[in-house]
């Protein structure tokens, strides 16, 4: 398990505002406590109202802005975890299609519902974004040229109440990991809000597809 650089995460979250929004797509599903999908959605992020953009930015931002190396930890995909049919393969494909394959998303939601042990109704949110990582000079001043375009997915799992009103994320992830200001597709940053309720099935069965 590697160490996450807090400055890398803060650099990302500075692009998660209404004025400097880095997201293009948002998708998700509402599931009941038994894991059955009640409904799904998929929208271009900038087509949301300002209020909905702000609300969803808070959900997405909660993952990288969480306590680094405490709530948010980096994990490594072994070669066996990258086999055909694995979550890694699906996330890589969702990243490549910029979160626009609804059929693939439906497979993820249904598989998630079969595994996740819920206390109540909940939602799974997906965000697709990109960030032009600026080159830094030797004195760490930013230059205008981009060093790399970091394309990424954020997933957040939130309890819901009433008319699908989301609470704060219980768990989630950032893929690929943003390490040394660059994408690392062999790693993923996984978030748990409560160390006492780590949901081992989320990490072992959903993220790593291990039996």
C-alpha cells in the first residue's frame, strides 16, 4: 500500500468548483437495501442546474478531500486483479468511453447491489473528469503548458432518504490513482468514511473482484 501525497489531492479538488469545474459526465443508480436498482441517471454535468452542480461537486469532492492515508488510501492492482471481467478492466473501459456506456454501467450497478451489504437505501454516483496538469518550473511556479491530461473517475456510495436525497459518502474511490501529479492505472485510491465500518466486501469483492 503506497502513500498518497496530500498536495496532489488538494490540487485536484481546486478544480472541483462551479468556476473551475473539471467534470463532464455524471451517472448513477439508486438501489434499495436489498440491492435492487430502483432507477438510474446519466447526464452531462454542465447541463445540471447550478444548485445540482454544487450539490454533486460536494459529493465528488468528498473523496479526494478526505483525510489522506487515513480515510483515503492507495491500493495496488496485482496482475491477477486485472484479468478479463475484473472491475479493473471495467473501470479502464468506462474511463476510455468517458462514462458514456450505459450498458456497462448497468452491469456495475447490478454487480454492486449483489455484493454490497446495506443498512438502507443508497445511491452509487460516478463522475468523469479531466485535468490539464500544468508543468512546474524548478522553483515550483506554474507554467502555462500542460504536462499531462489526467482523465479520471470518481465513485461515491451515499445513503439516500426521502426523494433520493443523498447523505455524505460512506465509501468510494478515485481511479486511476493520481500519484506524483500523474495517472497510475495500476493503483486506485479507496475511501471509507468510518474506519470501524470498512465494508470489506467493497474492497475485496467489488474493487479487486476477489472471491
